[in-house]
């Protein structure tokens, strides 16, 4: 995978939820390039807009501003018919396997829906063969078809959820914390399975997690979000070797390490402020150990600074 | 790869498995069966329904034939539950009363269930002003005491069985609407509905395949839980003289007729009261049992 074709591109994308206390800027002008064939890891504390961003990119939520391009085509104005086609190209795996399958449908019916919706297979026979093939490639058996979701374990259900996401033969798969609801032993198996499928099918992954260690292992590039904004983005090795944004530094150093000799001076202090009334200027300034006068007034532009995309006044724009 | 797999092979495997597998309904039934109280409730209700259906066969006497000389007789071999103030056989009247009582109950449930479930669905699914209008109406109706409001409506409409049904239906649908609405709201926000959208399902398909099947159990449970309320309310209206009119026997009107003779002939009001009590108890047990059987993981609070 040495091509750097951008498959999905977001430009200043925004999502504002109106509420009684004021507008909630869940996603506040995020720029993002997803490169074909990569695993892009998105990290951030809960409530920072990770999931909302993924729903915007998938067009499951309408954005309040900005544009999204899939393979160079603007998808923000897509109508119903175009969206249906888009659903075949991008799919989503949910966090909680216990709630993401229709409990009143058998596994067969749950998995048959994508085939029926998109006419990907004709008749019961063809669909059954396709489903069995899918199940087997997920490490499940044909007999699981006639089960109901509640008869399966969490790990098995998550395999079914992954199978459903792959049924449409997508190019980009969004994984919204796909392992955080599973036991540790099951997590490893699902991750291995995901890695295997990615290589076989040449997929692009958009992997959301708050587990820094996990993101470090599986991603090619990572993005760090804070309060609706992207603060840093880059190659995984470089980011971990030398995180530039003070928030990234704090986030990474808050991960417990087996060798606690490392300094813990940059551990994050305080709480995440409310997105209803975010701090002025750089959203991170109230918690930032390196706050300067400008940080309270001006939002730092998210662009290349010293070779990496960072939104921080500590570094000059390239 | 599993390219060698043919449909026939898979089908054979699956057919073998299906033999051993129990359907979801069978599963609900097996859980229901294990619940002793639910089973007792089921038997009580079944008996009441059979009594209502076979009333002409079961009743030892004509429930309307008066015998002025044999009024207020104590239970005897000829009249197992005694006679009332007009000498009519109490057992026969109670058996015929089951017919009246249960059919009124069913009519009320049908009436309020249809309105309540439809409006609850609309409010829950569409939200916005549709939701606001329906739910404010619910709030207004619920701010009155149920029986007072039903009495007022029945008073305006006049006496009679159908007016009781209408009066109680107008008041009672609000409970259905509330329950169905909140169920729809939680289903609408669920991951599996978002998943359905993410694979490209259309709105009608989501409503039919994802939302309705998951709301059905709530509706069934609601019917069983609302039945006792409907029975008691209709009996109350009959007791107050607004519902079933003499000489037709209903349990409510029998209690009412017996209240003047509580000391001389206590069996009149008490037996009718017991019939009401057991039927209500039966439906309550079934309702609780069904709730547990449909969703064993649900909170019992």
C-alpha cells in the first residue's frame, strides 16, 4: 500500500446540536484526509465528538457546515438514492454488540438485510450461501444462522456485526470502539480477525477508540480530538515518539506503563469543559501547562507546523 | 475458501438443526409456564372465559326469572349461591354476568388500545409538534381522576353499555399512548435502528422490520395489565348505575343491588365481588408473567 490516494476527505466539517442551554458544538470545523488502505485511529476523551464525527462522515447525521468528499465527490448534498449507493461503500461496526443486532430477527435475517436492500444476491438460496460464507470467514458456523442474537455470546455477536458491515463489500469500514464492550481475551481475537479481513479485502479502517495502547498497535496514522476539534494528526510512530500538542502529550502520558520511571509531569489536570460554552481561543488553554497569552484569544489553525498537522500556538506554521 | 459449500449441504444441516430448535414463541411459553403465578392467572382467566362462552349451558336457572316468594334465600342445593331480592338465582346471574363483564372489558381494551397504540406510535416516531400535541392531550386527560372523568362523560352520553365503553376508552387510551411512545422512543434511539440506516434500509422498512416487532411485546403486556383496570372501572360505573342497566346482570350492578341487603343476604354482593377479584387477579398474574417471559432480563421494579 504505497499509493496515497485520499478516499475520504472532510473540510471544516461542523455539527451543532441546538439545546436549551445553547448550541453544542459537537464537531467544530474538523479537517481530515483518510488515505486508501490505511488504518486511521481516532483518539480523545469521551464526549469529544469522535462518534459524531464518524456519523457525519458516514452521512448518518447531517453536518451543519463544511464539506465531505468521497473519492473526490462531494457527498454532503447526496439525495436518498445516492446515499443508498454510499451505504455500500462505507459501513459501520458498533461499540456494543448486544444492542446493535435486531433482537427480533435471527442472525440469518439480520445478515440477509444488506443483501436484500441492495439486491446483492437473488433468492433464498444465493443469500444463504453468501451468509454461510460470511459467517465462516468470521470464524462462525452455519448453524449460527438460525439463532437469535440473545443466544450468542458477546464475541460471537460482534463477529456477526462485523459480518453485516462487510456484507455490502465496502471500501471504508468505521469501527466505533468495536472491542471496548468485550472481554480482553475476546478483544484480541476480534482485532486479529479485523486485521486479517483488512488485508484480504484491501479495506480502509477508521478506528475510534479511547484506548491509547490499542490505537498505537493497530493504526498507521492517528488523529487526536479535543472538544470537537482536531488538535494533532500524524504517523503513529512519530506521534508517540514526539507528541507535539500539550493535550496529546498529556493524553499519551496518562497511559499506565509497566516501567513507571517515566516522568508523569504532563498528566492532564482538571475536567473537560462543557461543549455548550467552550473556552475562548484554544479550547485546551484552561488545562494547558504551557498556556500563553495568545491562547485565550485566538484559536490556533490546524495545519502543518514543523512537519506535522497540529493546532497549537507553540509552533509556527510551516 | 468454502467454495465447495453448496446450498443443498447447508440446507440439510440447517433443517436438522431446526428440528431441535424452539421458536421464539415457544420460548416465551416455556418461560411463562415455569412461572406458577402466571399459570394460575391463566387458568383463572381461562375458566372465566369458558364460563362466559358456555353461560347458557352452565347456568342452572334462567337469570331473569323472578320468584317473589323465594327472595333473599340463603345458598341451598337448588340455589348454590342463594337468590337475590327478586328471587333470581344468583349463580346463574353471576355466570351471565361474566359474559357482560368480559365483553365490556374486551371492548374497552380494543377501543383504548387502538387509539392509544396508534397515537403513541405517531408521537414516538415522528416527534416534534405531533408528539407535543398528542402528549399535551394525554397530560390534560390524565390531570383528572379517571373515574370522575369517566362518570362525567358517561353522564353526558347517558346510560348504557356502549357509553361506558366510550367513556372509559376516552380516558384509558392515555396509558397505552404513553407506554407505546416511550418504547418507540427507546427503540428509535437504539443501535440496531442506526445499524439499519447504515446498511441503507428505507424508513418504511425500518418501521415495519425493526420498530414494530420490538414494540409488539409491550403492546401485548399492556393489554393484560390494562384489562383489570378496565374491568374494575366498568364495574364501578355499573355499581354507580351509569353502566349496565337492570335487569341485565353484570358483576358491578349485582354488587350495587346487593348493598341494601348486606346484613340479610351478604352472599349477593360478596360473590360478585369475589368474581371480580379473581378475574382481576388472573389478568394481573398473566400480565406480570408475560412481561417476565418476553424479556427475562428486564428490570422488575
